[in-house]
C-alpha cells in the first residue's frame, strides 16, 4: 500500500487502485485504515453483486424460488465467508473481494443451495456439485486464504 499524506498531494481523502498498489491520499494518516476498509467494502459491494446477480437470476428461475430469495447483503464475519438466513437473505463477507472469482462463485453458489436445502445433507452436496462441479477445488483455495 502506498500512502501519500502531504498537503500538496492530498486536498481531500482519496483511495484508488494504481496497478498492483492501493494509493491513499489523505491529510490525516490516522484515517488510512478506515479509508482502505471503506474502499474495500465499496469495491466488494460492486464486484460481489456483479458476480452474484446472474447466478441468482438463473438459480431462482431454475428452482422456482420466490423473489425474496434474491437478496444479497454484506457483513464482516471473522470466521465465515457467507451465510443464508431462514428468510432467504444471502450474506457475504466483504473480505471475499480479495479472493479469486472462482472462490467467490463457490461461496455464492454454496449459500444459494441453502435456499433449497437448509442443511448440509447429501441432497445439498449433490445440488452444489451440479451447480459447480469443481467446488471442492475452490473451497480449498478459500480455506488456504483463511490460514
């Protein structure tokens, strides 16, 4: 991460991606962490919705689910990548933004499968495998990111 915090370069708070680096411009170095977290959260909301929306549309139509099942929200979760509420709301950890697209798709598909099967029975696993045959590969990559 590259931090620029002198008065000449930083007239207002700004975070942007420059190549492989996140550039933070601010007059207040104490705000850097907060600014970066907010930037990641905004990028996560944008990217995760971009990936999830087409998957949800196909899944909801295929399984004749009510539109209430088509709700996505973000919440920081220290030990989980995603969850699904009994009312059909899918919650994703914004930290997923840092994972490869296949890992993100795995979590989304996993949680969508809970809209049909609310536990991890064989029917759930069969549905997940049908939707993403290589899900185990992506799950392992994601678990390595946790370590």
